[in-house]
C-alpha cells in the first residue's frame, strides 16, 4: 500500500472548507461578539450606576439610558445575523468562486460588526460609568457628558453600516 503523494490540506485549505462554514462563523461572530460588547458595557455602566445611586437615588432613572445604548449594540449584531442567515442558498456541490466570495463576505461582515460592537460597548460602558459619577457629583453635567456617549454609540452604528455594505455586495449562486 502506497501513501498518497498529495496531502489534502496542502496550500488551499480555504477552498477545501465548505463555504457555509465561513458564513456560519460570520453569524456566530456577529451575535457572540455583539453580545459580549453589550454585556461588557452594561457591566461597567451598571456597577457605577448602582454604586452612585446608593448616595444619590435621583441619578438612577436618567442614567439608565447608558444601559439601553449597550443593549442596542446586541440588537445590531442580531439584526446583521438575520441578514446573513437570509442570504443562505444551497448551491450545487462543486462550489464556485462566487460561493466562496459570498461566504467570505458574510464572515467578514460578522467580524466587522462584532469587533465594532465590542469597541462601542467598551466606549459606552466607560462613558456611562463616568457620566454616572459626574451626575452624582453635579446634576448639571449630565447633558454635557451625554453627547460624548452618543458618539461612542456611533462606533457600533458605523460598524452596522459597513457590515451591511460588505454583506450585501455578494450572494450565493442559486442555479
């Protein structure tokens, strides 16, 4: 019995993997990373908010908007995961270049939204914690500091826009 001369994973492992695995990883990254970023932001904001609300209970209702901003990041990831999932089709087995391009576009769209939401979650969480501290010290600072938090949320929104553009640029063939 002779050994095969060509190893199955030599050089072209990206092509040998089913393209739907890449698209599925895009869905997983979209949801998983977005929820991670939202949870991280909620943790940072919530801890500061609860700590400061012990001394100043008036700040609780105003500063809950920071938690809502973080929850919106998770919703962005879920929306993009649904968009990617709706692009699935079942092309015939000999996959062609268009199938791989669509799969890689879906993978990178999930990666883009996931990483931008992790960054936005950290930014909104840190700013929410700082706003809770500032509002507990002086209530006139809330609106002034809140504008910065809107710009932090814009990081996640820009990630949504770029990911939708990347995702919509390719589609699986249906013949």
